[in-house]
C-alpha cells in the first residue's frame, strides 16, 4: 500500500494510531507492536527487536516474523522504517506524541522553555497512559517511566505557578498529580501551598488533615515533618487518626495508568 507523502504522526498515548497523509492507517497487531517499539526507541538492532517482540520462539522464527511484519508496513516516502546494516531506524519525519510529552515534561522539570510562562500544557494535565491495555514488559517499563516523569513535571509546574502568583493554575496542576497518585505527598503539599498562596488557611488545614488520615488508613504513617511545618502548629486540627468523618473526594480515585496505572 502506498500513501501520499505527508508528515506522519504516531500516537502511543491512549489508543495506538498511525496517521499518514490525511487519514488514519489500520495496521495488524504485529505491525502496531513493531512501530510502537521503534517509535519509542528510534533505532534498534534486528536481533533486539525480533527477540523483544517474539521472545517465545527461536531466533530464526523471530527474524522471519520480523521480516514479514516489516513487509506489511504501509509504503510511504520517506519510509517509516529503514534498514542500515543490522540496525532499523525510524524516519526522523515521524512525529511521536511520547517524545513531545517527554520534551515538555523535561522542560518543566528543568525550569526551561516556554511551558512555565504560559498556560499549563494540557498533555501534562490530562495526558493519557502509554498504550493502555498492552501488557508486554517493554510497554510496562516505558509506561512507568512516563508516569513518574509526568508526576515530577506536575509537581514542578505547580511550584512554579505558585511562585508566579497564579495559584488557581497551580491548583489545576497539583490536583492532576493527586488524581494520578493519591498517596503522593508532594502533590498534596502543592495543593496546600496553593491554598496558602490565596490566603485560604482553613482549606489548607482541611486538606492536610484529610491527607493525614488517608496516610494513616492506607499506610499507617504520618505526613513528613516538611509537610507539617507548612502550617502554623497552633492552627493544626487535633483530630485523632481514627476519626474517619472528613470526606476525601480524592482518596478513592482510581490510580493513574490503571490497566497499568492514569490522571
């Protein structure tokens, strides 16, 4: 199959999708797996690729499956995958959403780029998991790496927005992190910081106490001293950990990347 030349796009966050020209190209499962792996790695040897995608067969059989799958890829100019000796390379023209998200997240973590001077990047706030439902080891590993990077970026983004006196936007970033991982203390500290930046001490206290009870219920531990020091000691609520009455709308949220883990 030949497709007119156009900037190709590969979507791996959420459901797999390959866009060539003006349309979406349907691929068989093995072609999807091959392009997903190549899209993430960019360059890989035939031996590694065949062994990763077909680990339960002989090397000869795996290489045969790889040749067949490469032959089934859609024809485009430039080719989606080209061979250089034993190496396979993805065309530099292919736009992979994972790499765009990674660049944005790293810019935020490093405090660089335009991301911290505009609205929070929507991919960070509402981004989808990497290939949900795929359970191969190489997908699980990359999915967790992206999850951790995104959480760190959300924490850094919330802190930066608080310093810029934009607490409402900081709250959005902080809550995206809480939804992704309800037991992550740094996300809850960002929520409390945003409340304090707006002068809402009561809201900050309620959130701290709700998180303290959640930690006690789930892990049997207390928040860190660093978190406790954010609030004036004489104003902290003195409810015992066994008091479960305060509602915690975030404490029963599904974990991020469910099915593997997700905000």
